[in-house]
């Protein structure tokens, strides 16, 4: 079952973290991590977005790894996250942490797959992208218990040059 959220992707990012994480992202963004759309720090992930406005986020807490449907998305990444508290938090990077969405999961290592689509339409619409479903960036987050493994860029979207 999915939980649908509308989150402001301030600074082109959404945060996914353990409830007890400090989530310090001050050093995670480099030229490469921006291209990858993924910043990893202790107990937290920053998922890059193509736009700096509200994005549609669906969160799926799963018991096991989902099937591969990469062809339905523009950009897909996976990373491991240690959930010491057993509570996954999903929020915009400037949102107020106590008000953020929380999801119960088994404590320990989980895998997060972030699949993004509608990126070209969102970039073309720019600041107005969240005004219509046809132009809103969509981010699906899937999380399931899994041993640690290195971050992986499954499918890369590169913004066309203008």
C-alpha cells in the first residue's frame, strides 16, 4: 500500500532518513552526486529532484525487494540506509522534522529505491511544474529490509541541454 505525499523539494532534494539521524548533508553534494541524484550520509539519504518546487512522492514500505520496472521511469537509484530506530522519515529538506511523515519498518539495514519520472515535462514547466499532474515530477520511494550494499544508479536521466 502506498502513502502519497506532496513535498516541497527545496534545493532540489527530498530527505529519507532514520528518525534518530542527524542527517548532515553539508558535504554530500558534489558534481557526481548531483548527476546521480543521490547524497548518502550516516543514517540519511538525500534524493535529488529535477525541480525546486513541490513534487509528488509515493512511499511504499515492502516486505521484500520489488520487481524491476525501471522502464517506467526516467531515473532510478538504490541505496542502503541503517534504520536504528525502526522509523523511516520522508520529508522535504526544509520541512519541520516533527511534522514529517513516518513509516514503521524493522530496525536494521533497509534498501531504498528511488524511481523518478516525468522529469522532462517538469523541467520544461520549471516553477509552474507542480500546477498540473502532466508536469509534476513524480518520485516513488520503495523501502524493504535488506543487507547493506553500495549505492547503485540503475538508470540515469540527463537533463537535455537548452
